[in-house]
C-alpha cells in the first residue's frame, strides 16, 4: 500500500503561481509513475502531468509550457509547479502513483484561480 499526502493548494489570481507537493509513504520502493490529475466541478477527472522514476514526463496540452512536474525519489515526493494560472485551471488536484500493480490516489487539494 502507498499513502499519499498532498499540500499546497489554495486561491490565487489569474496569472499567478502555485506549487503542489505530494509525499508518498508505505511501499514506496516500487513506485514507478507519479502523476497529478484534476477534476473540475461537473467534469471528468483528467491527467495533468506524469513523471516516471527516470524523470520522463508527459503533460496535458492545456498545461504545457505553464506547469512543471518533478519528483524527488529520495523523499518519495512529487511536485507540480503551476505558473500563469488561468480560471480554467480551477479544480481539485489529485496525486496518483503506480507501484507495481497498486494504484493509489491522494485525498485531493483544491486549486481556485480567480479572474
């Protein structure tokens, strides 16, 4: 089992910056993929960005050039730096990991971008 604890959400004006972090504990030695998803009210959960153990990254088109995902394998933590935020980035952001066959989700953290 992998436990995930997210932090860093909040309220920011359009054009601003927020940073999210997600610390993993438990069976962390097997974590390969770490990712951030988001779910806006009334919409499906969508992938924002992912990063493998070897730092290969993937981004949703809507955030490319504005968001940066990174990870610290020693601390078993994944980060999401969000710049040039837009009101449409408003959502609950969820941390996600794949550790062997085990998929784990964080509890979610609210990000609200005001116009």
